[in-house]
């Protein structure tokens, strides 16, 4: 196997050769993330055998019930990343305040969701870890929380691990998006999916239809047109998917195309969206854009959004470029009159207020 595939370490060494001045700390940081993912792959696989299923009875900063594996995953990331001295700060979904190093030596900041989709753990559906790496601004000083407030365009790397039938580590360092599969016999991630590409066209979309009554008009229009099928304005039949694990959704789209929508809606007017900008939307955005896809707020490029808070939420649309651009175009156009031929989400349709 090693004669046929290159390892993640070898891949990073080849990338580093493009930058003779590099210190090697970046490679060490990425390999530390990969180590955390290897550990979690084993823990997730054991599941109930290790008593790791279920909630701990507490909520995180997001107001969400923490699962036992959420806590373990966060501790695993902190342990694997802290000792190397390459990070000046870490921002996690599971911590209200960032972890900030006591020294100013680290060159990087990392933001991560240690276990995305943890609500799926008890039903044995794929979950994952997702991360974003930024350069730490300001030499010679300790990090502060505001250092994380950088737009996605300034990411130096992004990636995720998906714990499914096989464990994969998907990474972009700014030159394409590449997938590595964990060989459990040798404990190495091997390059199996070089230069992944999101197909420009698709017949699949993913959205939580239970929120349809809260959608903005452009989103409702897009979904209605997809549901109208071959007799509707799109002239083809679409399939709808929903896994409730963004890493799993992203992986499906990277491998076979599609579009994912978790848009801003009116369900909770106090929130600008459901997903977190710094450690969910931005890393997925980089991976998609590097694979030829597109990531958007629904109205403009996701990676250009200027963050205002560490745990900022945002609406997110990503996937096949043509579909994301269509959704952006619908947001820019006047709202059309309802189409009586697409009743599922129409004015008195199955998922709209006032239906019978």
C-alpha cells in the first residue's frame, strides 16, 4: 500500500518544498490535528462499548446539549494541539472563551468543531471534526480573542475528518482539496482522493424541510422549483437529502455533487443563521472553493464575510457552483408570484401556514 499511495506526512513535505523559508511548524500542526482525528476515529467506533453514548447533562456555549463524545473530542483536540507549541490560540464550539497560549511563540490560530453532528452518535450515523487554520497576527505578543476575527479568505488551511465506514481526512492548504483515507493497519492517512472536484451541475439538494415555514422567499422559490421536477421550470427531477451532519453533507457533495442549504430564516429572528462562521462555514467554504464549488451566505461569497464575534452564526449555502449562483441570483431578483403548480411549499401547501 505504501508503495502505491503517499501518506499525509509525505504530502505535507512536498507542499512545504514550495516554501523554502518555512519552519515546519505548519506541517507539525496539521499532523497534530490528524492525530486527534485518529484518536477520535477509534473512540467513535467503540461507541457504547466504552460507555461514550448519551449526554453529560450540560449545555455548551451554543445552548446545545453536550454529548459525552463532544467533551472527549474537545479534550482530545486541546491535548494534541497544545503540547507542540505551534498554536497561539484555539477556538472551539465547546468552549465559551478561546484557549490562549501563555507565550507568543505560536505562529497559528486554529478554530474547530471537535465533533460535528454529535446528535447522530446514538443512531450510528456518520459524524466528523472540522477545523480552520489562520496565521496569528502581531508578532511578539500573546493572542487575544479578537485575533480570530479574520475573514475566510485569510485561512491558510482548512479540513475535516469524517468518521464513517472509513475514516477520511480531507484537507486544503490552498492548492486544491485532497482526501486521505485512514489505513487502520498501519495507522496512516493515505492519499486516495487527490484534487477533489465538485461537479458543476447536480440533481441533489439538502435542506431541513421542517423549517420551510420560516424560509425567505428566494429559498422557498428554489426548493419549489426543484420539487416541481421534470415538468417544472428546472426541467429535471431532483432528489432531496438531509443527514443533519454538515461534515457528512460536505463529503457527499465533494464526492458526487449537490447543494446544501442552511439559510438564514425567521425561526429565531435574533440569530443571523444556524451555523458558526469561523469553525464551520469558513472551513467548508475554503474546501468547496478549492474544489471548484462555491460557498455563499445566499447573497454573496462566504469567505469575504468580516467576522464580528468568535461564535458568530451565519446562513450558509455551498456546493455545485451553478446551483449556488442560482440561489444568489434569486436573492437579488424581485420575489415572484407563487406558482400554483408546486403546492408542496406553496401558499396553502403541505408545509405552509394555513394548509388543511
